[in-house]
């Protein structure tokens, strides 16, 4: 369960497009665990982590909304200074490029979501575990 | 296989028949139609002036405006007792265009549609799924009667209700699909949801598509999505409905059933005749029509013709798939562009589906061209950079090939309006202002 399925959803640049999606998710009892929006001048990508990504994909597909499921992982934040830097440095010294990162909050702790090159994903998780870094196993908690 | 031997007759024989039929059509309209009598008199010509096919150039043109001006039956040359069928266009751009058929006109229509089915390889053993709309639109009944004529089993599904149509096509084992290309593509999109092996549930071998302008890219997409031979049919209700021309298995060019429909290509601006091979406006004179014989009807469609022999053995001249409409030609900042050329560029971009819409507007005094393209699974990525690169690729291709500046806008899948009949491909907002 170390890997997390993130939905990358295409957003048209028009009012209401974001709420169309969040309304669909909430109407179907899907809980948003984390959300991150990136945009260019005329479209955007919404990166969302929900408690049931397969169900969300079906619902959004049916509603005619384009999306991709992307695998990411989450590292639990230890409440001390420099914890993010430790992870980033470790990946950097091993030549693993972080494509993007953002945060997720669970009831107990916060965590950082990381996206790396898909072919390096397993290796990265392994590396972090070996170095005693805690990978968030279940986002539903 | 050829349905009627006239399709592979010697050209001299064919042209001799055409001249005879042209002369009798001209006699007919001169004596029966005040509209044509007046037009001929104005030009100082009588039926006697037509002694060769070349002489057709002396005759006046007929336009859609003439049909509208004589709404509904003003140009009919038979009493209502001889009219067997009336069809009408949707009339979205004014009064509808009304056309009539005598029993003999219906026979001609059935005959040419039977030829179309034969061109596509259909026989009495086939099951024809007809998804053209039944009703005032000539598509539904035109295909219906042609399939009946060759003795095939017809499923008169008509348009709409995609899921149900797919179920019927699967369960009945349809072998020939007749529909608009965009509806065929729409059905394929829905069918694909059943899984990547969806084609194993269908027995289609060929499709006969028409009623919409179609680029090579769209044809290929429909043909691949269904794993079938693509046959295009051309026609218009003013002339007969579908059945004026269709392509055989040997080429993309459409054989014109010229023993019934005499075709010419003219310069749409000057009305002058253009030689074979040059693109211009297609002008048709039906040679056997009784109820509504028209002289040199200006179709508004842009194409070219060739009399080069075809491998299939038919000697009938062939026309290109329609390149565009005379009135569809867009002038973007002084550059002439046909939407089909834009479609060609889109079709050549990997991963992009042909679900697009062209929107032309004014930005201050400047023309502004936007092309909306639906995001398919193939082009959806997790990266703004990659999607931006695709946009740029299309914009560059349009600039390099067509010399136009366009702004590509990515939109959600299935968000561009699909009509069951004709696709809404171009919105020219400049005309509304």
C-alpha cells in the first residue's frame, strides 16, 4: 500500500469547472484527502487524492471529464526542522528527480506527496524505507 | 461487381445517352416550367441550341435561392397526382427546400442507391443497419430503398439511441453500416467502453457514409474504429438525395452516376467552366428527373473531376471527396482556408481525435481563429508542459501549412456539440455581428 493513486484531472479554464468536479465527488461520498491545482493561462490540471480513486475515475469518466491515474507516494512529516530537506537531499544524491510535491493532512500527521519518474517509483520507496523514512501506508486514516 | 452495365459502358456510348437525355430534359423544362421558359427567353436560347454536351454551358444556372423563391411546389413540372413523394430540408438557414419525386424518379433513386450498395460489396446476403434519420431527410429512406432493391435485410434503426443501436448491431450481426461518419465515430466511442476487444462482438465489413464533409483523417478514424471498408456516398436532396456518386474499393474518388446526373465544375466567382482536375464548384443537371428537373444546379460544394479509367472497370467519371463549401471558405486575415484543410492538420497530429470545432471571431479589427480540441485519453497527461507542447505543435503546423495564426483551446471529452445528423464544426461569430 506504499503507493498512492492520484487523479490528475483536466480542467477547462471556465467558471464552475472546478466545482463541477468537487460536487460530483461529494455527491458520491468521495472524500478529498488532498488537492493541488496547477494552471496555465487557459487550462489546468487538478491533482486530487480521494479515498477511492477507482470509483472516482468511473464517475468522472461518465461525466465526460478527462483524467489520468498517476502513482505517487507520501512521506510522513516528522515534527522537526529540516525533515523535508532530508528526504529531498536523499533523493537528490541518488539522482532521483522530484517532479512535483505537495502536502496531505491525515488525522494524525501531515505528510508530503512526491511524484517521481514512474520507472523509479519502486526504487525510491525502497530507498526511503532503508533510510528509516516513514512512508504513509494508508491515506484513509 | 457492377449493378448496371451502363456503369462500365464505353464513354462515347455513355455520352451519347447523356446528350439524348439532356435534350429531352431541356425540352421538358422549356415546355412545362414558366420559370425556365422565361430564363431561356432572356438568354435567347431554345432547346434546339443544345446539339452537344458542350452546349450545356449556354444554359442558365439554378440556385437554392430559386428553389426557396418558388416554395413549396413552384418548380415542379408535374401535377400533384403524379407526385409520389415529397422531401424537405431542415431549413435552418431560411425557408426549407422542398423536393418532389414521381414514381419514375423513385425508381431512379432506388436504382442509383442499389448501385451504391453494390459498389460497397453488399449483396442480398447482407444485413444493413441503417442509422440515417428516417423522415423528411432523404438519408433514411434513400438508403432504405436501395438496400431493399438489392434484396438485403434492412434494420431501419434511424438516428439516435446509441446504446440500443449498438445492441441491435451486435445481436443481429449487421454486416453493412449506413450512417453519418460522425455518428459512426460516436457509436465506436461508446462501443469501446465495453473493452478493447469490442470489435469481436460485431460482424461489420463495410460502411456507407455520407451527408457530411469528410477529410481523409476522419475516414481513416471511422474505418479503423470499426475495422471496416469505408465507402463514401455523395448526394443532395435537390438532385435526388444520397446516390449521386460513391467510391468503389479501388480508390477514394467517387464514381458519379452520370447517366442520371450530368456534372460540371465551374469557377464559383465567374461561373466559367473549369477543366478536369481543377477544383471548383460542382454543378449538376439531373438528366432523368420528372417532378423537379433542375438545370445546372449550383451545389455550393467544392470538388474536381477526372475521366481517367478506374481499375474497377467502371467508366463513369469520378469526383474527389468534397473539399469544402463555396460559402464555408473562411477568409482569416486575408488568407483563404477551407475547414477541411484545418481538419487535415489536426488529423496529422498524433493522439488528437477529430472532435474539434473551429471558432472565428473578431478581436478589435483582427480576425481571431480558435480551434477547440477535445482532450482524449491519449493526450491527457499529468504535465502542463506536455499538453502545452501539443498545443504549440498544432499551432505551428497551422501556421506553416496554411499560413494562419490559430489559438488551440483544449476542452473536455465529448463537450463539443454532436448532432445526430450533421456535426457543428464551424462557428463564424463575425457573421452574427
